[in-house]
């Protein structure tokens, strides 16, 4: 059995090496390192994949979130509702722009933002909601959009972990996550389901005015070179990463299917175990399994983590300290929050290896050792 990786990007690369190497060489031959045909082609293909009105690429997923919020013309002190149970990038950009993050609970089954909690958190200062499609499962966007419409709020989707996820509305309409809110954001960090071999990100919108602002902000606030109409930043997807992503995008649905197959193996192995809750999949979405995350009850989670490491099985805790308990948010009243579900989850979740290259022998070994520890 080959060594088990939390994410195996090397084996995945070897399967598409010729295509990727050819794309990189074409960039080197063209000497178009910033912008150019590869960036344009990838942007177009990504836009077509999402059936989005407009797609704007940028330097990374965190930049995408920051630029999205900048495009909404929010003012210092405006409140932005977002889950505490997420990676810090979602919330730090809110604080960076001198907005106020308002942390709310998640659904304990989906790990995604709870619409009831959103409703309770709305005040006259609330201007936006940032739902997170965590671990590859979609947030309840239909209800979130209804709330936003009722209260005239913006919605920025954090889709860094769920690219390719399908969302089914009650009327039968199906859309990709990141194309439902006013702006959607994603990341091409190497471990993502669509990962570059460096950093990268993108934004999606169906609003032409927002699209123009997003593009300008990402390019120093200019529409015409050297004429700057607004404060912007310098955030762009470089051509080599675009060449890599152009190849990998063709395989994205195949990669998602491989992750779903691995998740099905895990699900069967852990089915009906009284101490293990496997990932729930809501009827409105297709889980794309950026992570495969268990909830443990009556199990020493950290001891299991250490036991698996001894057995050369990587595992991760996503995330050990929620945003509302991070020191960086003390000035935003973080210590005043009582998010029982979020705190409960942070003590019980553990993520097992999840990627496109998992083999049945590896999956069998992983599940056997997890059960050996829990049943001992």
C-alpha cells in the first residue's frame, strides 16, 4: 500500500502531466506571464462551467472575498453576518475593511449557516450576509436569499470549499454554488477540489455593474490604464496558474465523482455506528466533499487524531478554534458570543483523508483503524 496523504496532488498531477506541462510551456514560449490567452481562456471556460453572467479571476480566495466586499461600498461599522465555524479568511476580510463581523450559529448537520440565526442577528446596521459552503456542502441559499431580499441585504458566497456543487431550488431550478448570491468567491489553493499549483481565486456575479467594479478593484481601481477611479488593489491570476487550471477544469466533474466514491466507502464503513455521525447531505445539494468530516460522540477526538498519526494516517481538525473565540476579534465583542453548537462541533469534528487518488486498500485501512480505536 502506498503512503496515505491527506491530499495527494502529486499523483493527480502525474495523470495529467503531459497536458499540464504543455500548457506551462506554452506560457513560457509566449512570454505572456501576466494576463494573456491562458487567463482569458480559463476565465471563459470557468464562466461557462458555472453558467455565470460574469467571472473575474484574482490572486487568491481571500482577495476574492475582500474585493467582493469592497465592491459593495459598505461603510466602516456596517455589520456583516457570517458563521463562526469557518476558516479565518472568511471573517478577517470583514475586519480588515473596518466592518463588523457578526457571528452566528451553523446547522449541526450541514455545518453551514443557520437561517434562523441569521434572522435573529439582523439589526439596522446589517448590510450583508456571507454564507460559507463548508467542507463541500452548500449553505441553504434559497432561504438566505429570501432573507436578504426581505431586508435589502447583499449576499457574498464563500465557495472556496464547494466549487462544482449543484444547488436545487424548490421550483426545480439548479445552479452552481457561487452563482446564487450577489457575488460568489472561490479559491484555487492547491488542496481545493479545483486546485492550482500555487495561489489563485475567482469571483462570480450576474450583475454587470458589480462585475465591472470587481474587475476594476482587482486592477488598481482602473478601467483605463493609468486612470484610477476608485481605491483598488493588485490581485490577478498569473498565466502559469491559469494554464494549469485550464487543464484541470476539464477534469473537475471527474474529480468530484472520485471524492464522492471515497465518501460512499467511508459512509458504508461507519454506517449506524453509535459514536460516529457521517456527513449529512441535504436534499437541495450535491456534496462535493472538499473534506470528509465526522462528528464523534463519546470518543476522545484528539487521542484518535494521535492514534491515526501513529498508524501513518493523516487527519485534521477543521477548525479547533472558531472565529468568535479568536483573539483577533476581541475588539468586535467576540467574547460576548455564546454559540453552543459551534463550540460543540469544534470539540467533536475530525476530517479524514479526502482526495481524488484514494485507493480501496487505503480506504479499508483508514476505516479499519478508526473503528479499531473507537471500539477498543
